[in-house]
C-alpha cells in the first residue's frame, strides 16, 4: 500500500506569525496581485508551500531591499518571462542537438558509402604498371575493411 502525501495549507495568521508581519500586509500583497492564495469554501485564505515561497520573495524584496510594490510586480513579471524564455531556449537547444545528431549520422553513412564506392572503383580499374627500377608500393586502400570503419568527431 502506498501512502499519498497531502500538501498542507497554512492560515493567514500562521503565515503572518511565520514571517513576523501583520496580516494586513499579507492582504495588501494579495490585493496588489503579488500573491494568490487559494480559498476554502468559507472564503478563508489557504497558503500552500508555493504561496509561502512567493510571499517570502515579496517580503525579501520589500523589507530587505526596500523595493516598492510596483517594482516588486515588475521584478516578478520579468522573472516569469525569463523562466519562460529559458524553457523555450532549452527546447530549441534540444531540437538543434537532435537535428545535428541526425545530420551527423547521415554524414557518417555518406562517407562510408563513398569509401565503398572508391574501393570498388579502385578494384575494378586496373592501374597501368609502368616498368621502373623501383618496386611497386602497396596501396592501403587495397587492404582496408570498410565495413568496420568508425568516424569520430571531436565535440567541443
């Protein structure tokens, strides 16, 4: 049997005590749209862990850094945009990497096929033997096993 973990919620009084701020300050932050706690059927504010983290961030910006509420709204909006842009960029990088991997595989196959064709041509075309005093050197292509070729690319 597996036990499901339930997320806990906190009341406004517990949250106010947690951060040593007045409940009215929390209500103001909600009114300004900086936090958005859920509501119970009786319309009581219910703060989740995520709401508390967001409130902690708002309190840090307002109380410790002295940023006004309009500035906090702008910071949170920009932070959300940056997160979305980062996700989009990561997705683009993944797609580009997939395309690069596919093109690399195609290039490897093309090189193998071209090498096979060169060997076949080499074997089919007799090389005219010119009489010289020097013995003929062997050609490395004559003894290559192209089936087991591996091409390695440096990845920087």
